[in-house]
C-alpha cells in the first residue's frame, strides 16, 4: 500500500522512501534524467539514469529512492518539495500512458470545455482541479462536523420522487411497472425534509443533490447541483440565520478564508433593490477581490407573491414558506396579496445568491391558502400536496430551514468563473454529461417496455 504522500518527502531527508505517482515532466539530459513525479499531494523532483529513459509523460511508476537535501543554490522555491530531490534506486513502471489527448500540467483554462469534460478523469489530474476537489471534500467535512456538533442528523431522502415546485422544470423518469406514469427527480428535498420535522427528527441535514431542468447558462451547472439542505424544528427566522452564519464563519476560519463583515449585514429586499438594483449584490472592494475576501449578506422581507403574466399570483421563492406573522391574517383572508411579506431569507455572497430558506407554513390552512392564492383548484391541491396538508394535521412542529449551495460557495472561495470547476463530473454547458455521452437514445425494445413512443419533431 502507498503510505507516503509526495508532499511529505521533505520530512524524510536521508531516508529511503517508496513513491507512487505519475510522471508529470521528464527532462532527459543524456546521462541523467530528471523527472517530476506527481501524486494528489504535489510533485517532487526525481533524478535517475538509464532506467528512466523509457518513461513517458503520465506513466504510473513506483520509485524506491533516497531523499536528498538539495544544495542551497539548487533549491526550487516554486514548489513545496523544492528543498529536496529523490535519487532513484529502483524504478517500476506500473502502467504505461498513451500520449495525452489534452495537457494536464497547465491550468486548463485554455482548453476547449468539451474536450476537458470528455476527458474529465484526466482533467482532474491538473493540480488546479485536484486542489478544488480536495477543498470540496474538506469543506463538506467541516460543515458536517459543525452540524453533528450542534445535534443535527444526516438523513437521506428519495431521488425517485414526486414533483416539488422550486420554480424550474422537473427531470422525469418513466415507470416500467406503471406504464404512462413518471417519477420526478427532486428539485430539492423540500417536502421530505419538512416531513422529517413532522416525524420528530428536529434537526436534519443532507448533502443533497438537486435536479432542475433549467435553460443552460454559462455560469451555471446544468441539470444537477449539490446543496447543504437543512431543516430545524422550534426555530424562528433569526435562529436559522444565526446558526448558518455561525457555521460559515467557523468553517471559513478553519479554511483561512477571510470574511468581509461579521455579523453579516442584513438588507431589506426593498432597500437592496433601491441600493443595488437587485437582490444579489457584491459588497467587495477591488482590494477585497484581490485578497479573496468573501462578502456575505442576508436579504429578508421579500414579497411572498408576484403577479404572473396572465394576471394571477405565483410565489417569489417558496410556496412552503410562512408569511411574516403580521401578514398571516391577510394571507388567510387573501387580502392585500401583493403586500404580504414572506419569512424567506436569502444568503448572498460576492454578488451571487448562495442559499435561501424560510420558516414554513406548518399550519395546513396557511399552506392550503398559498396554493389557493396561486389559483390551484381544490382537487389539484389535494392531488399534489394533500400528503403535506394531511401530515401537518397530525401535530407539525413550527419549523424552518435553508439550503446553502455547496457548488456556488466553493466557486466563490476559489475565485473560479464557473461552477463546473468545483464539481467532480459536471455537465457541459450544453447539457452533456462528463466522459459518458448522456443524454443518449434508448433501444426500441426498452422504450416499448416503458410504453413510450418518441416523437423528435
Ligand atoms: N428548498 C429550498 C431551495 O432548494 C431551500 C429551502 O427553503 O430550504 O432553494
């Protein structure tokens, strides 16, 4: 088993070590051959002779060698292992590599995205992406640690599910056993997490995959994304906001990522619109941007409803939200609908909305009235949300939650331009999967089994 990370060779001066990794660079100087050997942790210079001649870039090798301190004038400040080099004693080629279809030693921004995603498993080898994925793992670990410490339970919710309205189109999956019927992939675990509160679990979180069939946009991840989905019982708006803020401040401190303003400033929706012309805004100065400072803010007091093109009402954020307490009666009376404010809170960072949530309407009458205001017929409410109304009739605790977007937060921390740089296997902006070429056609007999006829017109 490999036990030594390349980054740790600096602690092994004078010792014989066993290295495993990839040939990052080879410089053949006739009698001596210089190699840079790379693993997940970094690269180190290796010096060998004849035995290294047959090596090609990206071959996988095992090297037994002696760790030597480099003379002062040969120290390479540019890499963390630059004070040492490894003298080869024994070299084994574990796997040969064909010429690479794309370079993996550059930062990769110069390479066409289709190619990068086709060979994403090679693209991840480039240190920039490896580093992003190492950070992603650490970030999620720290979030989990914080939440476990606060008494949260990690609970999984179904992927094959029923539609949950988050304002996007659903991805649907045909049912073979019940021809003509479809599952929807969840746009979020919203309903299930609320049901977990009715179930009495009190504090829930999940590193949740959400699926939304939105029109592809350059700065978006198409199709699926990951959020830290949370829900808590017996809380008020400020409790959720405070907990999330405390979590972010603690986690960012551990990652050495500076935050501009603590506590996070809180803006009224109307004030934000007046001041910034939008409900997401960037509070960073040019200096902040240079220093990777993260500027968080909350936005609250959003209108609950907005007018649709056809003159009806629709929700602005989340139909499962409660109105602010002072608007509850208006909501139940369906009065002054345009003025009703929701308990929604959005978290903004560096100009992006990085999460949102609300205190929920846990009384059946409140939830039902929201759908009535939006023009749902009684039978549609029962059909689509009857299970929630029924669940709330068996003793539902007041509850609320939020779902910070993991991909977006990491994009902000790393300063990357797109979410795809921090997602292991993202779809291309055109909606094609990495490496494998979904969406793809399905053979006729499979379609028949599903009772589906495809019309591509
Ligand atoms: N379900 C919401 C979303 O996905 C988050 C929440 O209200 O907890 O944006």
